[in-house]
């Protein structure tokens, strides 16, 4: 078997990309407080310390609230936008969609700083709600992209057949369209939730005194004794991310099977 330069590059790239993730659980179960080899022993103390940390639990609770709210709101807004752009023609559709997708190319530090100035100028108190607003702004373009693909792969003849059988537009959407694009909706919610949980810059600007998981992790990295607990937290987050991506991939493939499309590759 020939071992080409491309294969070597691919292997080295994957090692560079995933080696730090593989090392997370290794050091999370290490008895030492210094992240270095050789390992000193096996322990689950850092996971116990993580579970007993009140500030960490508060940050996790805030991030879950923000993530779930962002997932629902972004998906609902993305659903409306994707439905409108794939099924209707209207004046200014291109500029409107370009405006919606603009957060994809704008630097997050500029978005966060601008939102902070505007909200403080309006007298809005920084809280979880302001973080949700910012996260919805940056997650909606991803939701629109996923849901536009779901609507584009849906054969319009299904809806036309429902109209011919006497169904209204709302009942057709509820009974025919929505079940067929449901895998895309679930994938959109999962991706939006993951983006929100991972986002740091917007939360750093807009959270105020309310900690989120990324801002809490950043604040603890300056303390060497807290690093093993952060590694234990990272191990749990990686496991949760794998579970979420697996679920998203399952519903993506299920959606392709329902519409009779061809699988061109996906999340996994």
C-alpha cells in the first residue's frame, strides 16, 4: 500500500487536532496538580471538587438557560427565514438574507462591543437576557443555513397534494411540512445550543455579574490549583458534545432518508 504525502498530512493534522482532546481525560484522572508527564496516580477527586463547586454550578446553570433559550429562539427565527426564502419570492430577498447572515462574517469582538455600547446607552442592565440576545444574533445564521437546506430538499409536490385535498396552509405546514423538516429543526437546535455553550466573547461583554461556563473557565485558568478541576469539566463537556453531535447526525440521516435524498456527508 502506497503511503502518499497527503495521507501523512491527514494523519498529522488529525493528531494535532485531537491529541489535546484525548489528553483531557488522561490528566483529569491524574492525581497530580501539575499537567505534565509522568502521571502520579489515578483519582476522581477533581470530578468531586467540580460537583461541589457552587460557582461552577451557577455558571453551568446560566449557560444551560442561555443555551436552551438561544436554541429555541434561533431555530424559530431561522424557521421563518428559511421558509420565506425557499418558498416565496419577494422584493429585496437577497439584501434581507445578506443582512441576516452578516454575523457569520463580522468579528465577534466587534459585535459584542457594539451590543454593549448600545445596551448601556439604552439603560439596559446586563444580565442573562442580554447574553441570550447576543447569542441569538450569532446563532440564527447557522439555523437559517441548516433549515434552508431542509426546506430546499423537501419536494413541493407534497404540499401541493395537501392543498388539493382541502388542507389550509397552516394545516399543511403543521401536518406535512413540519414532520418532514423536523430532523433539520432538531439539528438546528442542537447546533445553536452548542454554539451558545461554547461562546465566550459575547458572554464576556454582556453577562455583567452573571458567570457563564466559558467566562468561569477563563477566570480560573490563572490559578494552577484550579486547572485539574477545569480538565475534569472539559472531559465532561467533550463527552456531552460527542453525544449531541451523534444525535444531530442521527436526525440528519433520518431526514435525508425521509426525503429520499443522497447522503453527501455530515457532522460525523
